[in-house]
């Protein structure tokens, strides 16, 4: 990737982005504004989903493509990594320990089982299909936990290639968007009441925004159950990232002179601290609402940055295998979640 050459004498002021990043960050901000506008015009389209799609479009428009791949690349990569971390930390303010206890041990065990089976099964199948780099793991964690946020977190812990993360985000976002339309059509067919449908959506749909868009079709009861189950999946992000970081640390420990990787990345510590802070009940609702808006904006900017790294021409070379893995993972998480909901409800 081409980076702008910076003059040695023109060091950026403290707290200001380097000149090579400003163009990309400005483009990411424009992408967030457009994604917000799309969501306002089409409420059924989550802002984060729109941000990914707009990033992919920006990377392939004839006049914008060169800017995205050269001048703006440092800032877009910065958004995809650093802003993603900040957004994940603020995501912790949406979860409290009391919410998890209110769902009961049965639902908690169901969520852990679904996440574990989906993660391990998708990872294994991706490796068998011969997908390159970290794509098997990133796709697996995206389906199992919380979509693009999980991909960003695990990708950070492993130091994954940006293209692997971008391909994984594109696939998971596509399936999560399709779930918004497909799952509500299956509620009656599968015999689920509103609360059961909410739990199913929360346990099987990938991104938080996509869960909300899917569950709200069945009313407030479904939406409440969906968000709680989904946030329980989000809570599993911390131990998964810690396990990935431990694996990287052990692997690099065998190589002489390799830098040590922290056992628990700092942004995961921040996520857990945010959950703890929310659980104290000290934060007023206005502060939580503000943090939620900030979290959406940060994640939208990060996802625009990741979307802009998608190379559709390169994706077509593994497109059949990626699509097969995505379909299998989607069926797996939906089927396991449905069985788990029926088991807990029964």
C-alpha cells in the first residue's frame, strides 16, 4: 500500500492525526454520515450494515478507488483498527451482570453451547476448505459472537491481514442482512411465539443492529429478549479474544526475538471495565444514551474502513469456498439456536 511521504520537519501536533491519516479519516467520516442518512431513510437497514456496504462501494468506484487505495489508505486502516477498539469498549456499556442473571442459567448455557459449536465447527470447516490466512477463524468468530465487532477484536489480537478481516466482514454482514428479511418469515412456520422468536434472533443473528432490525418485527417482547440474549453473546467476546491472544503469545514465544503479545488486549480490559461500570448503576441514562451514539459512530467508521479494504476481484478467487462456508455457518448457528430455544422453553 502506498503511503504519503511526510516531511520530517512537519511533525503533527500532539493529539492530532498524522497528515497521511487525515484524508482517510475524513473519508470515513463522510461514509458514516452517508450510512446514517441511509438508516434514516430506510430504518430497516442498520447503520453499521450501510457503512460496510458503502465502504465496499467506495473501494470500487472508478474515480474514488485510487484515493481509497493510496492517499486515504492509512486513515481508513487506522479507522478499521483503532476506532474499532474504542467502539468495542463502549459496547460494554450496553451489558450489565444483572441482565445476564435475569435470563437464567438455562439460556446462558444455551448461548455458550451455540457460540462454542458454531465457532469450532465453522473454524474447522474453513480450514478444510482451504481458505487463506485467518479467514476461517475470523468468519467463525463473526458468526458465533457478534459479527464485525468480533472480527475486528480477534483480528487485532492475532494481527490479521486487513484483507482477511475485510473479506470476513463482508461475508458476515451479507448473511446478517439477509437474516433481517428471512427470519421473520420463519416465525410462524417454526411455531415460535414472540419471546421465543426474540431469543432465536438474539442467539443466531450476527450484529447487534441486525438483531434489533430482525426482532422488532415481532414487537417489544421479542426485541427485549433478543437484545439480552445478543448481549450475552457479546460478553463471550472477552474470553475468546483472551484465548486467541494466549495462542498467539505461545506461538511467538517459540520464535527468538518475537515481540510478546499481551494475554488480554487493553481494549478487552476496557470492555470488561465498561460492563462493570454499567452494572454499578452509577451512570445516568443520558450518559448511556450518549455512549451508545458514540459507539455506533465509532463502529460505523471502523466498518467503513474495513469495507473499503474489500477487493471483489480477489474475493472471486475464493468466492465459492467463502460462500459455502458462510452458508454452512449460517445454517449451523440458526439451527443450533432454534433447538436451544425450544429446549430452554420446554
